[in-house]
């Protein structure tokens, strides 16, 4: 069984948390569907690179 301990003691924004979960292997389409079912929003998930980061 794999475990993940999440302790944002310095704070973290929602988009940073979602990006980290997708980067760890969460299915982007399932994440998008879950977010869209929770509120009336349109969600787009794509990989970007800014200034080499």
C-alpha cells in the first residue's frame, strides 16, 4: 500500500495542490470531472513550462 502524507505547514494554493497531485500520477480527466461536478466551473488541465521551470 502506498501512502502520502500531506502537511502544508507553510500554506499551499489550490492550483498548486492539484498540479502536484496530477504530476504524482492522478488521472487528469478524473481530477477535472471531480472539480467540475463540485461547482459550476470549466476546468482545463495542461502541462506548461515557464522560464525553464
